[in-house]
């Protein structure tokens, strides 16, 4: 894939910049505890898939999605100022539920360990 390293590098830069902008400059009360987890750039750098995770209820996830969509223009302008690309990529937001899924699996494993009796301890004579 030609330009693969460049797209990865720009995606990583966008992830860092978007994370800082969302954390420090975006003041939408609908935003939950959101983290930008990954950015995938298209080969022509016209589109950026921005993956984010939200800790909280499904309602918090929905509110965060609405806040990010409404801030899309602002975020694109801020990215264009910092990255100095010829074209500013169109941001597309996707919920990354892998962290929540991992926490759910961890909870299930913990519950199984609590319910399963451990091996008998040998008595000291």
C-alpha cells in the first residue's frame, strides 16, 4: 500500500490533536468522558474515521455522539490549523466499544472465578 506509513503517521497526529482539542477546548455539556482511541485515514487523505470511546451509560454515549457531530466543523478547522495539510480531511465519528467490551469480559471472568470453588488447601500436621 503506497503512502501507508504517511497515512498512519497523519492518523496518529490527528488522534493526538483531536484528543487535546476535545479535552481542553470543546465545551459542550453533552460530552461525556470521551477518549479518541484511533484515527484511520483514507489513502487520499480526504476522509478520517475517528474512533472514540465513552465511559458511561448508553445515554451518555448518544449525547457524546451528538456533541461530536455538531462540533465536526470546529474540529476540522482546528485540525487544519495544526496539521497544515493541503486538504482538511472530512471527519467521520465511530463509537469504539472495544474498551467497554473488554470491561464486560473482565467482569464475567471475575464472576466465574468467584463462583468456582478453589482447590482444597492441604492441612498442616
